[in-house]
């Protein structure tokens, strides 16, 4: 399998590169020019294409000949970086390619998610402040995901809970809606978020799903685990 990882130099991206190499996939990573050095540990084992992830020419080149694309969607800046990134991938990925995008729990596919006051406050207060500071635009990620959902591609959007570093605990568990009891612990190791993204490439049951994930060793996952 030839996989393109868009946003490969970030924390999530680097873990995804590791998981993909563990599976002997051929990896093409896209990252900003100034971040290429962050991928030095993988020198000689992956192809790096430097450039902004919302640069359509960069993405066109990177996804050529790929069976699948993993995309870190980040709402950085206020100029539609996430939306541009998602659209470039949707437009240029080869027909039938498996596309897996990342986001947070605040994205909803069907409006049936039930959010805690804490998450609502974060989106309502921190969101506008981040935009005011020109640091990030949560609406941009919302628009990017809306376009993914509306596309006729083989997409999955993986919605991460709060993240933490630490040794992997295995494949996170998931549910369709935030608010479901199994997700209550709201904590996932970043390395396992990456594992879920990479495993999703070969799991057709996740096509057109927006799984909200949580660490498999968290109390809520253990309390509500079924048949494992
Ligand atoms: N952080 C959380 O608690 C959390 C919780 C739930 C879900 N998520 C989701 O998880 C994914 C990864 O998030 P993360 O927080 O863990 O971050 P991350 O993996 O470190 O990724 C951050 C990405 O943003 C890029 N970036 C940083 N500054 C930028 C700028 N000014 N302009 C453009 N790109 C820039 C980085 O590229 P460079 O390497 O070039 O800097 C990197 O690809 C995202 O989809 C996020 O929505 C995060």
C-alpha cells in the first residue's frame, strides 16, 4: 500500500508515519518547508514533499499513485487552511482511494452528539478568542469536515478525544456519538489515535463514519466494553 500522510511532521503525523512503516507501507509525507527536519528520523524510509498542505499543486503531486491518504486537519491561522487542505485532497486523491481525516469531538456528522458544558464552553469562548488572535479558526475545521462528508469519496473522519502522550494501550474504542457512555473518560493516547487512523485504512466498516474515539484502557471504555 502506498499511503500519503498530509501533516506528517506534527505529533499525530509522526506517529502515523511510524505505524505505517511498521506495516511496511510505502509512505509519502507532506509537511511545511520549515518542518522537514522534524522527519529526519525517517530519512531514507519515506518520501517527503515539502509545502503547505493547502497548496493544491503540492497535494496533487503527493497523492499521485497513492491507495490511501491520511490527513491531519488543523484549523491553524484564519485563512481556511483546513478547508484548503481537505479540498485539495478530495479533488486530487486518485479515484477510489481510502481517505482518513482527523479532527476533534466538536465536529458532528448528524447533529446527534451530546456535548459536555466544558466542550461547549471551549468552542464558544476559546474558539472566538483564537480567531481574534489570528491563531486558529474552528469554523474552518467545521467547513473542511462538511466538505468531506458531502464528498463522494471513501472517507472516514476520526474524531479524537482529549489527547495525552504515553505508551500505546492498543486500538481505541469508538462510538458514533459524543455523549455515549463508553466515551465518558475523554482521554486517548496520541500514539493510539494515530493507530486508529492507520488501521482505518483497511477497515471498510468505517467508510462514511465519523467515529469518536477513546483510549481502550480508560475507565469508561473498560466499563462498557462489549464482547472482547
Ligand atoms: N490537541 C488535542 O488535544 C486534540 C484533541 C482532539 C483532536 N485533535 C486533533 O488531532 C489532530 C492533531 O492535533 P494535535 O493537536 O495533536 O497537533 P499535531 O499532531 O502536533 O499537529 C499539528 C499540525 O499543525 C501544523 N501546524 C502548526 N502550526 C501551523 C501553522 N501556523 N500553519 C499551518 N500548520 C501548522 C503542524 O505542522 P508543522 O509540523 O509544520 O508545524 C502539524 O501538522 C488534529 O486534527 C486535531 O484537530 C487534537
